[in-house]
């Protein structure tokens, strides 16, 4: 297959050419030889913010998101337990793209000093009303001093950012040497990404500018002054079942029955261990 120019150099390996990949409507991905997929559109930060606001500012989306509060709060408590194994002395934690501030609430409960950054005005106000320190805008707008934080969280954020170099440089600047950058992002190497193709739940074009693999995520962070301390893939079972049910319907098959869920969980553990879960999770230390 002939190669095409990438919209911007690959953040993982620096290449500038790739091969056409999945197309969804008017949008398409180009695959870099290193495995990373990139939106085939020359979007700048302003375009990305507009696209994100259209989706994440939608009331139907926010109604669903609010319905997930209890699930997400428990998930965030588990995330913090993992973080505290790497940063046992609870200090200052920053959540970039903090939405309603629920991760910060969970961290505050556990004794962390918390700050957040959020671009959506309505959700930032909800977080502030909960007594949280949240800056409305981009990370650059907050003007945090150097080495302000022991942990910086990027939960489902990095895939939205076209200017990876500048963004990760700012994350590194506000993180103390030895501090932890916690990243979660969809895994384009996952079982469901390969099976669902243009109908994958986490494809989300054009909001997602990049789709990482485990190796391309590692390279992206290591090229910018971070050392990966822990990395794995995982996937909420309900997300897999939703995608799989839609696929079975497309094939004219029966709906996945609830009784099959235990078997699916066993299979999930196996493919997540093999790096094929739907979500990447990486904890990386800032090098001096």
C-alpha cells in the first residue's frame, strides 16, 4: 500500500509518512509504521477545542456522565491506590481535564492537596462549587510554578492534544523530578478496536487526534523525559459487552446473554495481559 504524508510528525517516532487506515464518515486515520494511528486532518488546538466542546458540552452526554458518578468514584479510588504505591507520601496532585472534579474529590478524601484544569465552563463551575481549586482553560493558562506537583493525571486527555511536544513539556515542567505522570488513553491495538474498526466505541473522530498502542505510548513519553514505571491494558467489561453486542447484531447473531459475562471476564483478563485491553494505563516518572 502506498504511503501518505502524516498531518504532523508522529509523536512516538518522529516519522512523517504512514499508510491509510480506518475511515469513519468524512474522517480517516493514518497508521504510522510504529503502530500509532493519527487523524488525517491538520487540526490545531482551536479546532480540537471546538470539536471537543460540541461532544462533551452536549447535555445528553453530560446526563449519561453524571449517571456514572458512583462507578467512576470507585474507579478513581482504585486509581489512587495504585498511584500511592508509587508516591507513598501524599502531596500535590493535578488533574488535567478534570471535568466535574470527581477524581479530585476522591484524592481530597484521601489527604491529597488537589488542583484541576478544565476547558468546559459548566463542568469547571460544578467542580469549583464543590470547593475544588480548578482553573478554567488549558494547562498553560494555569501558570503553575515549576515542580508544583507530585502527580499529574491525564485521564483520557493525551489523545485529544495535537501539540504533544508542548503539552508534555508543560506537564513535565509542573511535575517535580521523580514525580508521576499518570496517563490513560484508548488502545488501538485492542481486541475490540480490531474487531469493531470504524464502529469502535473509543474511536471518536474527530475528537481523538491520536490513537496509541502500548509501545507507541511508551515511546511518546520516553522521548520527552519520562521513564515508564508501570504500564498495562484494561477494559471495563460493560464496554466490551456493549461493543460485542453491536457487532453480533451487525452479523445477524443473537445478543450476548448475561450468563456469558463470567466467561467474557476470563477472556478479558487474558487479552488485557497480552496488551489487548481497550484502555492503556501508564505511570511514568519525570526524569531529572
